[in-house]
C-alpha cells in the first residue's frame, strides 16, 4: 500500500486527510505538536514534531523508508497586521511555520518521493493569491502563503524531469478552527475534493495552484 506523510494532523483538514487515507488502506504517517485521542484512534503512525523546530523538520525524512505522497498541511494565521515589534516577531513565526518549514520538509523527503515518483503537495489558500486579493487584511497569513506558493513553484521547477509532481492546493473555506463555523464547506468535502485533485495530477500539472474542486487558482 502507498505511504502518505501528513503534517498538522491532530485536527481539521490534517485529521480528515489522515482519516480518509487510513480508510482507503494507505499507510499514514502523521505529524503533530501534541497528539490527540482522535488521531491516535485511527491507523496513523504519529510523529511528534513542532514545525518551527527546523532541525527536527530537516531530519524528518530520515525516519521513513518510503513515502509516496507528502501533504504539507500544518499552518497558522499569525497577526492580522504588524504595528509593533511583537507583531513583527509573530509575523516572522508565521513565515517559519507556513513557508520555511513546509519547504524544508519537502527537501527532506525528496529522495523518497523521487524514488517512488510521488507527489509533493502543499495546502495553501486563495488568500495567498495576489491577483485575488481585493479585501486586504490577514497580513501574516496572506503573505506567508504567497511565499509558500513561490517556494513550491521553485520546488516544482527544481525537480523537473525527476518523476516528481509538486503542486499547491486551495481547500476552500472550510469549517475548521481556522475557517470558523460559518464556512460553507465541511472538512470531509474539502479533503475528498483535494484527494481527487491529487490523484489526477500529472507531471505537466507540476507547479500549479488548484482549488479543491480542480479549478486553477490565479497567482
């Protein structure tokens, strides 16, 4: 059975990814800062990792023998604006979690993904699209996801011709702790859609930015 590594799997989209891939017979490796009873009740092998600990992230790939799919899902909102030194520091922390850590992890597992001719997926957001931003706000989250999109595009170009597909996904507005209860999508629908997109990705799609329903998102 194929192997998937999912970050931020203790709740929300990450937990739902783990649940669905477990249900379909995948071997699931799930990273968390703090394990949850719900995650431990399913089939996942849980790895305790704080994504802001770059040393731990950089060596994470060495813990596994085989990985077919990376779903870099862990993320944080950060401050909505930066007017103080404390908010600026928090903004940097948001970049660490949302941009630097996923890229570092992708490079850590790349030899395994290359061996399996697998896929590197980052869960981003349409809020990181410069073209789509007509409302402003959420400075740290938006800017860190924009940077993630660029980092993943670089990654896709770097691995051209090596059998690896790298893409970023927009999950939609989902009823999670980050999305809130008024969001129109349930996690089950969002993750099922993203899984269909992931399954359908071809090498020529590498470097793309896609919504959970397969629609291409503008940069």
